[in-house]
């Protein structure tokens, strides 16, 4: 929780700084969300005693907190490329 609170604070500061420098479009490149679509990753998490739904909810909450009270004319997108899908599934896949 402390880590994510610090992360949220750092991102909020960066977002506001970028905005005041003229940026109106920010894209986060975050493949993490795509992992929740891969059954080998999900089952691997469960085998390790990790609740995938709780982790996904936490990631969503972090983004919501990072972006809370952002300027209305600031567009945010999240890119969820699965280019490293095979690497990540091997981490959790026991086969």
C-alpha cells in the first residue's frame, strides 16, 4: 500500500508538470492489464496464492487515483500491448 501511495503521488506530480508544459495527451504503455486475459497467467497466480481479481482491482484503483482531478482537457489512454505475452506466461506456467 505504501509503495502504491508513493507511485500515485509521483505520477500525479508528473502528469501535472507535463500538463503545465503544454501536454494534453498522455499514453501509459502498460501491458499488465493484458495479462489478466491469459489463463496461464491467471492460473499461475492462483497456484502462487495470488487472487488475480484483487490484483486487477488494485491496478484499476491505482490508475483511478493517479488520474483523479486531472484537468478536463487532458486526454489519457492506456496501451496494453501483448508483445511480451509469451515471456510472461512462462513465468507463471508450470508446464
